[in-house]
C-alpha cells in the first residue's frame, strides 16, 4: 500500500476499522486475533469509549487503504473512568454474558469482559501532574516512518489546549519498541499508585506544548 497518510479527527464511521487496528496490535504490539473469540472485545475496552466520550481527542490515521491507526486520549483520567462505568458499560451489559465460577478457568474473553465491568485501572501515584492519558496503535504498514510521532504530537497539543498539565500511559513491559518510542517522545517511567507487574507507566509534562514547540 503506498499513498499519502492523513491525520484527522476520528469519525463514527471509523469504528470498525479502528477496532480492527486495536485487535491487530493488541498482543504487546502484535496481532491478538488468535487470543479472543469475540474480535470486538479489545476495542470495547480501548477504542470505543474514547470515540464516544472524547471525540475531540480521538484521531485517525488513514491512507488509501482506509483507517490504519489511532491516537486516543482524555485530559482527565479520573472523570473519564467514571463516565466509562456510568455511560459506556451499561449498554454493553445486555450483550455480553457475565462470567461466573472460578476465575482461574476463564477464557481470555471472559477475563476481558470481567475487566470491562470493573476496569483494573492503574493511575500514577502523582495524579495531579499526569491527569491525562493516551493510547496509540498503528498497523504495520504505517509503522516506523515518523507517523507515530506525528500522531502523538497531535494528541499532546490537543491535551495541552484543554489545559492538561501532564499525560501518562500504560504499556506492557514486554513491548520494548513502544517503550523506545515513548522515550524518544519525552516520556519517562513514573511511579504507579500500586504495584502491577503487567503494566509499566510512563508520563511526561505538557508544559510548553503548543506554545514554544517541543
Ligand atoms: C509504537 C508505535 C506507536 C510507534 O510509532 P512509529 O510510527 O512506529 O514510530 P515513529 O516512526 O514515529 O518513531 C518516532 C520516534 O521513536 C523512535 N523509536 C521508535 N521505536 C523505537 C525503539 N524501539 N527504540 C528507540 N526509539 C524508537 C524513533 O527512532 C523515532 O525517533 P525520532 O523521531 O527522534 O527520530 C507503532 O510502532 C505501533 O503502533 N506499534 C504497534 C502497537 C503498539 O505497540 N502500540 C503501543 C502500545 S502501548
């Protein structure tokens, strides 16, 4: 696929393609399609709520093959997760069966659905300085040519314009590439509010973004 890439606000029509990006990058940056029976579950957790609750902070990367990446975020993580539970989850409840019995026997779908109903959110210990958070995923055809930096810069500028003083994000400690990318964009490891071996938190200040450049 050749073509020009464009970054634009996400449309409601992008939903299916962006859910597919989420699944194609959902296993430590690689394809998670074999991990889930329901291909939409990961998108319900990491894409849908941002498109619905934070449309001003949802950006799509597209080329002539269609949407091939996203960067999504919120300026106020605590408010976002409250609205996630109050507004985003209730309509899904009717569609997804509640897992029962011993959690150690649950499938990946059941574990994720349980997680959706009661997200195990990991916030920074220093919430005041990192109130915003972000997610970015690009399909392979868009990776490694500067588009991640452009996408993240677009979001950081939008977060700063909304008054956020800093941003954090969580990643798998196994995703070395993402860690290198975030480091190149000025993120550093920050202390989480509690121990979590499955998630590494990184954060950066938004001071000066959108004014003196970055
Ligand atoms: C991680 C990801 C968003 C990076 O986007 P990208 O377009 O591939 O990265 P870019 O080409 O814009 O690179 C931006 C900078 O990061 C640096 N970088 C990228 N990968 C790096 C690595 N492994 N180690 C060190 N630096 C790295 C680049 O050298 C570049 O630096 P520069 O701008 O100073 O020259 C993208 O590869 C991706 O979506 N991967 C799959 C999904 C994923 O892992 N998402 C993150 C989940 S937490």
